[in-house]
């Protein structure tokens, strides 16, 4: 068995893209707004269905 001496690499900083998600090419704000509205409608429906009247 041979010791390779690899282990210090885990302490190196992780390279991340400098652009945020909304700054990347291909981002569609209309689609993000649609998802937000649909999630709101779904939450309202779940709240109405689980209400004890």
C-alpha cells in the first residue's frame, strides 16, 4: 500500500460561479413569477381544504 498524501485539498475554497441565479443568461423572470403565483394558489387551496368550518 502506498500513501499518496492527498488530504489537504479538502480545505481549499470551493469555486462558485460569480453570477447569481437571476444574473445568469437564460433566466426568465416571468417564469419565476408564475411559479410564485402558482405556489400561492396551491397554499390557499390547501389551507381552504384543511380548514375546519
